[in-house]
C-alpha cells in the first residue's frame, strides 16, 4: 500500500465539502453535514472519527486531512 501525503485542507474547503453531498473519500455520495459517507467513515480509526467532531478552526481541517490520508485521497475535492 502506497503512502499518500497528508492533504492540505483549508477551512473554506472543509466547510464547502461538509455542506455538500459529494464524498471526498470515494467520490460517491454522502449526506450533507457529514465529512464522508458511511463506508469511508467506517474505515477510519476511532480517534479519527472523534476528531471529525471538532469545530472548523479548532482542529476540524486537520481531522479531515488525516481522514483523507487514511482513505488514500491526496486532495480534498469539493463538488
Ligand atoms: Zn465515501
């Protein structure tokens, strides 16, 4: 398994992605207000999931970056 660099996630992109229904983890669909779809979410570790409940500006961006890295995604894509 190749190692993906930690993506850079801006607050603006994190919020945009959070509001949308595009899962940045698998490019499928997710529910708005959730970071990724259930399938991607289930691949994350417990601490990673807990970090996704942090607020934007208080660790959420870093939590998204860590989650995407685990899912093998290099950049946060917003749609
Ligand atoms: Zn997904």
